[in-house]
C-alpha cells in the first residue's frame, strides 16, 4: 500500500503516486492500493494548508484515518 496526504508540500503527490503505481504494475504486482488521504500532510496529520509553519498548530501525531 502506498499512502500520501493531499496537502503534501515536500513531494508532488500525483507524480509520486503515479510513479509508485507504474513500478508496481511493471513489477507484476496485482494486489496493491495507492491512496491519497484528503487534507493530510506527509506525516499524515490533518491540516488546512500543509505548509511547515502550520505544523506547530497540529494536535494529532498521526490522524486516525491514516492508521485505519
């Protein structure tokens, strides 16, 4: 499984997920999931902007939906 947050600012989520998906397909993997979790940072923390200056305001270490 590959997870990315939609508010990721350090890695381009769509490029990253596309590259991972293509590598899995090329490797012959048939059982995989590539998901983008809405409004989460690369640390899977709920946020509004995903900008680093917002990190100090985030209460969760990891948003529960990412753990599920």
